[in-house]
């Protein structure tokens, strides 16, 4: 497979996954803020700045908008062309990558991604957003799920499919770590306590942002606690959005591309993903929290960046330095 094709498939999957994750985060935060007691400009900042900080878009947002509230943050993260990580920019990037590899993907996949792009650019999308932003974001999540299902059902599970898996699970692991880290950026209101009602609602929101609330409740029937939530999102071996599960699938996809046994590594990307797999397989949540959950999540994100960089060096060496820098910046 040509390096250019592999790179386009990789970014196609990453952009779709990023758009879905951002949609889910905004959907959940809109629901949470409906019931909180925050009021005024400071209350809006408390509700929405953690989202921007988690997605690392706060500086760009502050350059473009003078006020931080639900309206400006949702506009920035959904439709703003100036934001390379907005949902609209991600869908446009996914469509452009799909367009360049039309002969390698199924026609059903192209119809899905093109349909999403056209709908998001239409007046109907704006009307849906204005009528109910929550319904709008759920519609976007449904589109992403349909794309993933169509891909699995209509594309040969060969080398191209493996590059799609690398992009999807790399982005998903990064997003799960950022969503969990979101709680670090949220300060409890004055007078509230850890384990109180507000704290519990915030941890439930973290679970819902990963589509993990129902799965978590099937295993943990007691009170929602920070340790159990962090353990589920980080270390659960079977939940498809846990960091451990995503890294495992990422490692499998990298070895499928090279054809090497998972007991060994054929390139730097496989070595890094294998080490991260091993660390997550033997990690204990007590040790992670004891050493600092925020610091641990930062380390996970840096290691995922290293894997992505090593993978692109190994398989996508056709990129010139300037283009590689732009692509890396979009990550």
C-alpha cells in the first residue's frame, strides 16, 4: 500500500473519531449544566472552561471570543472554521482524506462520510442545532457509529482496514484519557465536598462522555467513586472505550500491518505500543492515584503521541517536514 494512502486512511479514522468524541463531550456537558446552580459570567466559565482546557483549545478560543458560555463554546467547538479541531473541521478533514482514497474504501463508506459533510454544511443542521443542541450532537454520534459499522461490514479487513484501526484506537485512547482528566480541571463549588452530590454528578458525566455509564453500572452497583471510575476508563480489559482496550487494539493493528508476532516488535511504533500495553495490563489504580492521576494521564497522552510519531515515520515517510508538522499539529 502506498504511504500516502495509508496516511489518508489513518487520518480519516482519527478525524471521524475526534468529531464523535467532541460531540459526546458537548452533549453531556449541556445536560449537566441544565441542572447546576451556576449563574452569571463566572458560572459559565466554571461550566465550560474545563472543556476547552481538556481539548487544549483554550488559548485559541480566548483569541476569538470575549465571553465564555455555552453558546460561544459550542459554536467554537462545532462550527468554527478557525478551529482545526472543531467538529466541522474534523468532518471536512475526514471527507477530504476519504476523497483522496476513494478507490480503496467502499462506496458505502464514502456515502456515509459525504452525507455527514453535506448535512453539517446545510441549513438543516443549523436549524437542528438551534432547536436542540443535544439532539444535534446525538445525531452526529449516530452518524459516526454508522460509519464505523459500515466500515467493518463493507471493507476488506486487510492492510487498509488496519490503518483505519490504528487511527481510530489511537484517537479514542487519547480522548478517553482527556475526558478522565477533565475532572482534574473541574473545581468543586465552594462548600461542596469530595463524594458529595456535585462531585458524584461530575464523575457520572465523565462516564457518560465515554459512553461508559451503563457498562460501569452493570459492574459497579454501589456509589460512584473516583477510584472505580478511573479504573474502569483506564484499565478495564473488555470495555471498548477504555484506554487499555484501545491500546491493545492499536498494538494488534500495528502488528497486523507489519506481519510480526505480538511477542516481538518489528519497528519503533510496535515497541512503544507493546510497552504501553504491558504497563496498562499490570497497572493498579491504587498506584496510579497514589502517584497522581493527572500526571499519569499526561504521561499516557505523551506516550500516545510518541506512538503516532513513530508510526508515521515508519509508514508515512513520503511527508515533507512542513506537511508533517501541520499534520502533527492537527493531532
